């Protein structure tokens, strides 16, 4: 199980240097999430390294929810993850992830609660495979994605005079990205016996759990997905308030790149009339990079919109 690699116990005879620890985080991020990795490239090196460390921790947490892991392995992973986080915040860890994360959280004063919320989202994933209401799902989205957004804005930096607005916008942007992920991954999640679309919404649109697990693509499914697309777009609109509040053009470029790439996935699903069963929605690396360059350009000097 992957959580064993970034243990608080060093794998080598001596602890890694800070540079070595951050390099492991960079390699982890590149291997796991090219969308994020390339978007992070716009950041200055200190912020970029801190983001890599935060992502490496999030990816490690995500590994614990791997369906292939047994309950005892998952519980052991939870214990190790809490220990790793404690080591990062106390400066007592010697493994590469605790070393890099510890430097990042001290450098950018990242509240520990954001990481605890992220772990809570993983714990929720382990025990829950259905969501009765959209409010229940929204709470999960907060833990799984908005918590990461709140971590990111501490690294990006933002206008302290607008802290409440920046925080609210980061939360909504996280929910937008998570809903986009949920829509894109409906088929893969169903194959694992997981349904993230809320039960009340399935009933309202006349689309059953059995339909979803069987991959039934019909008008009921299309209207259900269009409903979720509308909710995601509302969160994107609210989340975009964050970008002008961030410190410096390079932080704004990164944030705009992240949200824009996922927003484009939502647009692609809409263009395909929400057929996510026949083919996974994705963009080629070349198209993603071209899109990212455009998003960096528009994100560097955005205008604040009245609200």
C-alpha cells in the first residue's frame, strides 16, 4: 500500500535533505497528476515546492481509500497518516514527506485543520459509498477538495483584507472541481460499487441506482448530469472571485490554470451530451498545455468582478 512509502521512518540510513525531500514530492506529483503538475509550473520555486508537498500528502491519503486494500491495511494507513501529519507539524519526522511537508506548513503557516479535514474526507470514503442528499455530497466535496483549496491559498498568498471572501471562493472552487471529477468518473466509480450522485437527485430525475451501475445512458441520465453541470458552473462562477485576490501574477496564473482545465472538462462533457460511459472524457497532453498557456495569460492580471 502506497502510504507505507512516505513513512515517518526513514527508508535510508540517514534522513533526506530538504532538497531531496522536495524532489520526491515533485516526482510523486508528476507521476500522479499531470493536470496539477503542469499548472503548478507557473509558481515561483518556494511556492511550487510547497504545493508539491501538499499534493504528495493528499495523494498519500487518497491511496488509503484504494478499494484493493483490506480494512486492517486501511486502518493502519489512517494511523500512519495521522502520525505523519503530527510529525510534520512538530518537526519530528525524518521521512521525505514529513520533512518536505513540515517545511511547507511552517513556511506558509498552513492551519493543521485543513489537513485533518482532508483525512476526514478519506475516512468518509472508506465507510460511505452512497449519499442520500446533495447537502451530504457537498460536505464530502468540502473535505475532499475544498480543504485542498484552503491549503493552496495559504501557499499562494492572498489579500488579507478580503480573507473571508478568499476563503469562501476557495471552498466553492474546490466543490466545482470535485463535482466535475464526480461527473467524469461516474462509470469508474460505479464499477467499484460507488455512487456519488445524491440519492434524492436520482429519484427526482427518475434514474435508479441499478441504471447507473449498469451504465444506462438515457434522457433521465442526461438531465441528471445537466443538473449537476449547472451546480458545478455556479461553484465555478463563485470560485473565480478568488483569482484577483491572490498575491502576484504567478499565483493567479496557477489558480486560473487549475480551475480552467477542469472547467474545460465540464464543457467537453456537455458537448458530448454527458455520455461518460462510452469513453472517458480527457484532453491530450498537447491540448492541455495549449489551454494552460491561454489560461495563464488570462489569469495573470484579472479584473475584480462586482458582487
